[in-house]
C-alpha cells in the first residue's frame, strides 16, 4: 500500500479565542495531537489492513456493543530480558479482568440501567509495563482520527479495504499507577475519560495534569494520612520509610513524608528506595542501613509484593526477627504471598487496605467459568493450565510428559484453590460508574429511550467526564461511589495486623478502620512473640522531671536530656530558669519553693557558750558593783576613783549585755539596741580607762617639769572628759539611725551553697561585717590610745596608781582582738558564717570584759572581802610629794640615784 501523505485529522474541539494563555496551552495540545495522529496514521495502516480479516486485535478482547469501553489489566507480569510480557498473573490479571466482564454482563442484563443499549469492551493486556501499556492503549484513540484513504491502493491496484476501528468512550484502568500515568497523558489529549480501579499515586490527583483521570479507590495521600495516624496512635515519633522505585512507592512515601512534615510530631529516620533491578545483596544493605537508626523500629513500606518478601528475607538473614515493625500500604494489604514462610518476621505487621467486601455474585460467576462457556477470554486457556497445573492439547504441539493433560472437567474452587482478589469490588464499581454516567447522559440527550441517539453519536468525552464526576450510587459493597473535584474516591480503609503467635489459625486480623479519622483497637493488637505491649519506635525517650530537651539540629524528634542544675528549675520542655533569690528548686526541679529562713537559736551551741559567759560576766560585774556600793566609803573604793569606776563597770556590764541582743531574734527594736550598745559598752569602758591613764600620765609628766598640777584632774573633770568621749560614739550611732533606720533583712546570698537543699535565708539586722567593724572602730581607737598611755605610764610607782593593771589589761585585750579579726573574717565563706561570727564577736567582747574586770577590780574585791584589815586609811600624800617622787623616779632611770618611796605615807 502507498500513500501520498498523511490524512488530515478531525480534532475534538477548537481552541477558545478569548484568552491568550488558554490559546497557547491549547495550541501545544493540538500540536501533540497532530504529531500523534501522523504517527498513528503511518504505523496503523499496516495493522488495520493486515488484520482486517481477524476478529481480535493481538493481545486484546473484543466485546461488541452499542457503546464500547476500554479496559487495561495486567494479565501478564513484566517480561524478563527485554521481553514485553512474562508469566500469567491469575489474581491481579484474570480475576480483575473477569470482574469487568461480569460487570458488563450485569449491566447489559439490567433493564433499568442503559435500557436498549448494550455495552461492549476492548480489553488490553498491559503486561505490568508502562511503555508496553502505552503502545497498547494507542488502539483506543485510533477511531478519533478520520483518515482519507482514497489514495491508498493494494498491490493489485484495487482500493484498500480499511476496517473502521471502534470508538472507545471511556477506559477502565489501569492497575499500576505508573501505567495509569503513562496512559492518562495520551487519553487526555483525545478527551477520553479514564476510571482506575487500583492506581493510588497521589500525583494523579493533580486535576491540571490528569484532568480526565478518575478512580474509585482513594489516593495514597489518604492512605499516607491513615498510616501516619496509625503511627501516632502507637505512640511512635521516629520511623523509617521504604519504597519500591516507581510512581506508586515513591509518591506514597513522598505523601507520607509531606504530611508528617506539615502536621509535625513524626520524624523520618531513613528514607530508603528499592531499585527496580536490585543487585545481589541489595536488600541486606537496606537492612544494614535501617539499623543505622535502630531506635526507628517502625518501617513504613510502600513496595510491591516481591520487594516486600525480599525485605522480610533479608531481615531474617540479619537475625533481626522481631526488631522491625512494618506498617504496609495496600500493596501488602492482607496478602499471604509476601509473607509465605516468613510469618515469624512479619508478625505484628500492620497493613492497610481500602475497605472492601467479597462479591458473592462474582464468586458464583467466576467459579462457574469453564473452557466451554468462557471463550471470549482469550487468556482463559492459559489461566486454566496455570490454575490446574495441566496442559491443553493444541494441534501441532507436543504434550509435555511431565504435566498432566487437562480434561476440561476441572472446576475452579473445587479442583484448585480460589480466593477473590481484593480489587474485584473496585473493578465492578469503576464499570458501574461509567455505566451510570452514560445512563444519566442518555436520559438528558436521548429522552426517547430508544437507545443511542444522534446527540450522543459520538459521545463527547468532556461531557461524559462531567457526568462521571457527578455520579453517586451504592456500589457493589453497599457503600457510596462518588468522586471529588479531583476525581478521587473518599478514603475508606480497613486496618489489619498479621498475628501469628497464640492463634490456632494465624493470619490477618481486622484491628480498626479509617474513614477520615482513625479507629484503632489497641487492645486487640499483639506483637512479636505474642507480646501485647506496643514496641517503641522513638528517637529519644522522654526526659525525666527537671531535665530539659536539647534538640538535635535538623531532627525535631531527637533530643538530649540535660539536667537543670544548681538553682535552676524546669521552666518548660526546652528551657531551665534560675529560681528567684528567695527560692530554691524542689527536689525534682519542676518548680521553686521558698528557701527556709533561719536565725541563731538560743539552744544552739553557738549561742549557749557566749550566753553562758555573758551571764557569768553579768553576775560578776553585778557582784563587784554591789561590793563597791556596800563599801563605797572605804579607802580602796575611794582610792580607785569611785566615779570613773562606776562608769567603767557600767561599760563592762553593757559589754556582757550585748551578747543577749546579738543572739535575740532580729527585730526593729533589737536591731536598734544592737547598733547602740555594740560599741557603746566598749566605748564607755575604754573611755574611762583612757581618762584614768591620761590623768596619771599628765600628772607625772607635769611633775617632771614643775610642781604646778595639770588641769582637768579632778573627778568632775574626769567624768566630763569621759562623757565627751562617749558622746562621740553616741552621736555617730544616732547619725546612723537618721541615715539608715534600723530594720531587719533576710540574707539569701550568705548561705547559698552549690547544693540548693542546703540553702537558707538568714534573718538578721541590717548590719554588714563592715558596719560592725565601723561600729567598733571608735572603741578600738580608744583601746589603742589607752594602750599607748599605759605603755608610757609603765614607770610610775606601782603603789601610787593603776597604770600597770590598766597596761596589762590593754595588752591582753589587744591580743584578744588581734585573734578576733582573722577568725571573724576568715569564716566569711563558711556555711555557718552567721553563727561563727556572732559567737566570735560576743566571746571576744566577753573575754575583753573579763580581762578588764579581773585585772582592775578582782584585786580590790579580794582585799575588800577577804582582807578588810588592809582596807584602812593611810597618810594622805600631797601633790608636792607625788611630784618629788616623780622626779626621783626620773633620776633613778637616768642612773643618778634611786630613792625608795616612803611607804609610811
């Protein structure tokens, strides 16, 4: 045959004229159609002419009817070594294809559905290969290309007899998503609606790219959402994904990962892809890679049956039975073939399958098929041989002696095992969806009911698509069949778990459903070895109370737990906060609690010892005062300077008294008296002693130069000088009162060790270490000055004055206070600083008071009480005699002479 050129093709519609972007898109579509038409016209003539005498196209079934539907089914598996087709697929191929034939029979026999119209079919084998399916599906578009055959001649010059191909108004199929995607790209160019019964790839929901594609099964995006809900229901947040290379596996995993990212809470540990042609040891490598994140025990798997089986085999070889828990997509479903002889590895696997029921009518139909009544199925002989493991006799073909001969009397389900394939229901629903759409279309376009009228000849694909998308009827399972705006069916899934242990009949058990939300019966689930506790699949275990999460960068489900240390408590899940200064963390560090407040207690050893010394000193001082009052007019009392002695004893008494104020519970009154009396007692004591030593020093120094007595040596003058010195201290204290009124504070910093359980707040007066020293500094100046005068007066005759006792008193007092300073300041970092410093201060003051009391007044009391005979009036010495004595003493020191003082005076 020859042809002068390609025949023009009549396109389904023209481009709209009112929108530039639509015109551009439409023109591109037109060019594609023109190129495809040219190729079909060139390549299709030979097929059409050469096979015009045949009843069937190669690898296809033709069912005559008024309206023809196309069908795409994986009758055979992918062929090995470049061959297009391989072994027969009984369930996915023959069962599904027979379901379409069954549906056509039911529709054609239904007087209410498409009355006076018979549905026919052209069914093709895709051989589970997208490229092969594309070649086969070109058959569906040939009728849309009108060709001028007037120039075509046979070799004898006669016009060619070209059979007009039937027009396919819609296509049922395909099965695999990759095949549907390939076919959909061609069918949409010629506006042929397509309804799939098994393709679930999410990308087919793109109504811009696949606008003529619809499906009666929910897309994997729903399935991915259901699987994510299962993962969450099990308490997992760290899983791996495993996908077979191709549209189904990759798009399913992509949908799962996208939803998990959008909704949060679940992280992907590993995302592994299984190659189309895996090399030797590939699956062992996959298992090793999954074990790199061994905490991710949950594995989300979108893979074909062969890949699932090989993953389970590799898991068993790695001795990891029971470690991984698989969550399988509908490609696993409730099938037994992927887990055959691997039940222990698959135990606990959770799988998902679109909600389905077994169609009893189909079971009766299919089990009644035989070689005699099913001649329309060109692949049925091959199925018969495979199902009954026998061989049919063919003319010219020698029978294999190892196989038995088929008798034709065999029966499906009786002489072979039979179980209805899972997608049979959806094949029937897909055929019925198109039938209902055609029925509604006929009612609108051909109301006479006489069959297909001129308004529907030909059937417009876009109009049919609108009717398909609008159907809503009860399907073969009793559930509604309808489509959304993208052509997707609603998501309805059954959740299965494969249970092996503790069951007399191991197998898949229904444990829940998913219809836009999950209902899962956790109490019905069991895992490897029959364990009923859900295995963990989490990256990091929850932190303990008092620990914050330190997130791992880039993995929001993984973290390290860090203890909130020191005085920190757990503010929230991710941060620690330091407790306020007056609080400390509770033992589990989830909150703060008030820090206990302490003070120096009376029953503490740090208080008992100073208080005992002070009480003893008060009693001793009181006794001395009482004795002095009782013997106030005796020579010893008068000679000691009664007025200054009473002042000095008052100071000593106040020194003892301050101990009780330092131990007493701090308050405004107590703090005020602490400020006033802390330095006042010592000031009174050392002012009196300083006045005494200064008087003696001045008398004898003056006596060295002249016989004129110095000024201000009378008792009144001595008292005046003493009170002037005391007033300096009192004035300083009252200035302090005015600037900073006395008050109490709670010091939380003083006793705040690294261990917060030992932290305490100390109730005390507002007197710092520095303020205490400042308060005592004036007294110390008086003490040092008195010591200097005592040193200078050490040469005065001992029977004439108190210079030496005062000198010894001051020397001892200086030693006491020199020891006080390092003890007081050396304990500043101690946890018992308050107690040690208070005890040190009070004991030092009491000791200095004891020294003054003992050295100045104990000898006098001794004489007054025990030797009253010595407490008698002696001859009064004149000032002149005293002056002379001083001069003689001076000469004696210069080596001139030494005259003993007259003791008779």
